[in-house]
C-alpha cells in the first residue's frame, strides 16, 4: 500500500489519503474512519467527505486547533481496528441497456472486441461496491468494472446527460441522478430515483452498499 | 402571504445563506453566498443572525415590490439601488439599514463596483429550507427556490427571525472590504494539496501570473485564462476526493479552474492551491473579463486574516 499522508486543502480542510488506487480494502478503511469522525460530532467540524481512498474533514479554523485534528487523523489512520465492519446493504437496480438511452453501447462493444450482448452480460455479472457518493446529489461511484468493458470516459463531455443514465468511466460505473453535463460512456438507463431531498436519507445509495444491476 | 413580489428577476438573483453544510456525503453541494463576508455583514446590520437567508444579486439587479413595510440592508456590489415610492425615488446607501414602505419597489441600476450585491431583509426570507438551508443550488436541482434563480412572479415571504434591532451605525472603512481597482483582484492562497505534482517552474509561473475570469464562469467555478501550468504525468485524473471552495484545480489542458460556492462535492483533477477563507469574498466579487492574481501565504497568515474579519463581525454584533 502506498504511503499514508495528511495534507492541508486550504485553511479549513484536511485530507487524509490512505492510498492512490481504487481498492476495496483501502476504501473500507476510509469509510470507517469517515463514519467514526462523523459520529464524534467534534465542535467546529462542518463536514466529513469520503473519497475513493481519502477522508476530507471540513472545519472552522477559529474553533478547531488544526494540529490536534491532524493528530486525530493520524491516530485513526494507524488504528487498524477503527470501528467494526457493518454488514453491507445489498440493493438491486433495474436497468435497461442500449437504444436511445444507452447510446455508447456499440462503442463499448468495439472497445471490448465483443458483442453488445456480451457488454451487457459483463456489466450485469458483477456486484458493485458504492465507493463514494459525490459529483451530483446521490451520484454513486460504483466499481470495479470488468476490465474488458472498462472504457475510458469521452474526451469531450456531453452537454446534457438524461437523469437515470448508467455510464462507465474506466473501472467505474455510475448512475446520473439528475440531468447534467457528463463524460461517462452511456450504456443503459434506470427509472430508480437516486436522490430525493424530502427523504430521510436523501441519497438512495450509500458508501459501502453492494449493488447489482438486474433486467426488468 | 405575499410580502415581496418579483417584478423583474434580474440577471441572476438567488436566495443564499451560510450554505448547506453536512450534506456533502450525499453529493449535495454547499452553495451559499459567493462573498460570505458581505453576506454576513448585511445580515448583522439588518438585525439578523449572520447566516440568515439573503438575496444575492448579480450584476443586473431585479425589481422587487414590497407588500408590507420592511427594513433592508444592501452591501457588497454597488448596483445603484433605489427605493421607488409613488413618484419619488430615493437612492440607497450601502451598508445602512433603510425602510421600504408597503407598496414601494426596490430597483437596481448601473453597476458601479463589484459583481454581487447582498440584500438582507430584517427578519430574513421565509422561503422553505431544504436539507437545512435556504441556499439556492442550481446544479443540485433541489425543489423550489433552493434549486433555481428568482423568476418573475416569485414571492418571498419575510420571516420573523430577526434577533435584534437593525444597526444604524456608520461602518468604518476598516470593516468594509475595499473594491479592487479596475477589476484587478489579488487573493491569497495556500499551496496544495497536490502542489508536488507541479514543477518549481510551473509553481513560480502560477504565483506570478494574472488570470482572466473567462465568460464560461459561474457560481460553480471560474475558468481562468492565462499562463497554463501542467501537473506531472500529463495532469491525468487522480482518485476523486472532496473539493473545498477556493480549490484551484488544473485539468489536463493546463488552464486552472477556481471552484466556487456551487462547486460539485468531489473531483479528480490535481489542485495546485486553495484560496484562503478570508479572501473568498474578493474572488466572489469578480465578473467575467476581470482578472485575478494568486499570492502564496501560509496557514498562520490565513487564520490570522480570518480572525481579524471575525473580530470585526463580532464587535458589530456586540454593538447592538
């Protein structure tokens, strides 16, 4: 594993980096550290945000002693036993593939030198971990995609990707919760609502969840 | 209750408060005022809590008809605000509480300085809070005015959340942030978190350069035109992680982007530096076509500058 480090991101955020690869174990450690920090409700801490291999803590520098917070982050990074593993939630997302709502399916097939049906079969075959939620409200970063269909993102992002679009970007797959610009290769679509502000937990998917795509 | 009615919406008028903190792990942007210091200052002057909902008025202001008496304060950009009552038109001074009688209109005119004016109404704006905040976040597409700018016909109820009487003091010039000369601003930044990916030469270039805020800039971020800088390894993507306000990220083509209030919660571009909290308001007052220079400083200086701003606000709050 690569070197653990703590870096300042300006005067009001510290980022703890545990590695530089998309890795389930590293992400699980980061997730547990993020949960532990969140549950401590430290005075002056505004937000705790999980990355693939990082935890960023936002704080008020007039209320939090940064050296102390940095010390806490190092302690948590060293503590192999930080918080017990949770039983992951398992969810199914109903997806349709190809057609107007999956316009890049043929390109992914060409990339993988296989048929469109095989792209779909390979995307359906894996259970994906939600590594993080970010970019847009409720957008799940899922992985790890079968290398055969792990096509890089488009050079030029589309100006508008419809809500519910399922895309691939390298070893990641994700779902656009709302219409937005986006560069991921679109292979399918779901009618699931990924984010609803009125819900108790507004994002449908949370880090650590295990997701399987299924056909209707 | 129709307390304030939008007669004209202006170029981009949004409800903004201290921001939607604590929701970033769901991917919800923080949003909030682009010039947080001015926003807090007008709130305190109006007798509100400093993070109360205000209107952020961009470059060309709206016309707002008041259907009940109200006390308001405008600060930040000077957009030539007036109160029109019947046939009389009265100019509004910045940073001073003024009365808007029922039936009168608040209008804006020519831009004299800066880009964003903040309108605090004593009692606050009583639009529905979404996920703990009234701040508008267009990219998040949240419900109602939490997801969009003001439109003609929108109604803004006035709240009753004032915590004190408005403050009728004349502010010292030490408190009011100075406007940059001829649209040229300088802000301080702290290197990193990815500064080691940039060569010493590129770092020197960045800290010497003046960048122009491109037309394709908005509340999410400013695209900056100027000398390119390149992260080692072609500036490829890093693992996505949290992107604080003020982050200066550098995509592969080398033109930096300064992330602002509506930024997405996470991103994967290398970040050469981060603008200090005390100077975010200076950046937030820039319009496309104006220029920004980045001056390195350390965390100690950043916290000291923030503490001085905070002291000014606390003293003001204590004076009421």
